[in-house]
C-alpha cells in the first residue's frame, strides 16, 4: 500500500487538492475565501499527511499542536483533524496506514496523547481511541430558568455587554484561569481565539451578531458568555418567539457562573435558551430549581488515545500514591 499510495506532508500549493478530499468525504462544497484563509492560518503544513495516487491526494490527516489540560498538568497533545478518505479509494487500507504514520509522528515529537472529535463514533476504536468525555445540549423554555433558593450570589458582581473583539483580553484572562483546572480544555493562541469569535454575516442565518456578556468586579473579569439572538415574531398574534443561543459560557467561581446564567435565562422576549457543548456535569443542573427543564441531551465529546503509555500516565498528577498494574493490548 505504501508504494502504491505514498504518504507525505502537503505543500501550501496542494492545500486545495488536500481539502477537496474532505469535501468529497463529508459531502461539502469548497470553502469560502474567508474560511479558506482561516483554515490555512491554523494548519501546520508540516503536520499534514496525504496519501497520493500519482500527484493527487486521496486521503487526508492532520494535527493541531495543542497544550491540553490533563489532571494536574498541561500536556503536549496531538489534536487529530482532517481525517478523510476519498469515496473512490475506500476499503484499501489507506486510512489504517495514515493513522499508523500519524501516531508514529506524534510519538517522535514527544506527544504522549492524541485527541479528536469523532465524526462517527464507530470509526476510531479500531485505532486505539476511546471516549474520554461527554457533552450536553440544553434547551430551556421561557419561565423555566428559576434557581434554587440558595443559589450562590455576590453583590460585588456587575454584568456588562460588549463586542467580543473589544473584550478579548478579558475573555482570555478568564479562560486561562480555568485552563489548569479543567481536563480536556486546550490552550488557545490568537488563531484559535479568532476562530472562536468568528462571526461572518453570511454564517449567521438570521441571528444577531455575536455578543459577549462579562461578569466582573473591581478586581477584573470573573466570567463571560458568548451568545447570539434569533429575533422572531408570530405574525398572527404578534407574540415574540425569539431564541437565545449560548456559544460559550465560562466562569471562575460559582457566583459569577450563576449571575451569567440568571441574566441570560431571564431575558425579555425570549421563548427558548439553547446551549451546546456544555459539560455533562454542568453546574447549571444544580442551579435550576427543576433541572429536568434543561432537557439535557448527552453525546460523546472528546476521544483520546495514549501514544506513550508511561509518558502519559506519569505526566498527570494523582491525589495520593498509587500502585497499579496496567495491561496494554495494542496492535
């Protein structure tokens, strides 16, 4: 297989052909020029891999170099992405060769952990990946966001709405404070903050511009939420049927977390508040007087593979001494 479909990194001139494989595999069209520019700004060409039939890429793989929190430490992690095989080249062993080459490259670079979001849950188990976390989606209707009586509060907190780009330094400060405490979070550089705050009008589909809600006191920011609104009205009754979509919400303490949720769940003219990619054990479920009203829908999130077993397990921290025997079966 290696001789018939040689594997190597791509050059910048080959990026469009490389991405064409993804378009075919994921049933997509070519990216806009803005999206292409953003992808290129994040793509590490020396960490791409393509299998070639002649001069044409027929399978893709790539890595984003991340620092990700594992319990008690920040680990160098290979963020697996762009995995695709052209539909006309499936079932030939190409993906298996690509995944092995990619793992070898991560091992050579000293990355002890590989992580990804799976397009299909059934794909990656055969390459040694296992589900490491779950995420929840919430959908809370009007009047359903009442809190328990003893919800945390702090009178020093104040809330402020701003354009996300205007308060990027405050957002990053909160995020970086949380990073060492939340396994699975990865450090964001400027390129990844630009992706997080990306808000082109052509992608809004009728939503408002992205907005930031800050929770802060005299010492500085303690939490933030990024959200958009979908303004809708029933033409017959002239009743509002608007929706608030929370893209991200992060807080450094329970009072700031409660203040952000309380404000967003009580906005006027809103019929439903949705939030995606929330932790499975989100504190919101303990704040709501009726947690069923969050209607949590649970799905798999991060998938992880140990690239170097002793390296990975000795990097993380433990709350007490541990003496275990681990049997590894890994073809």
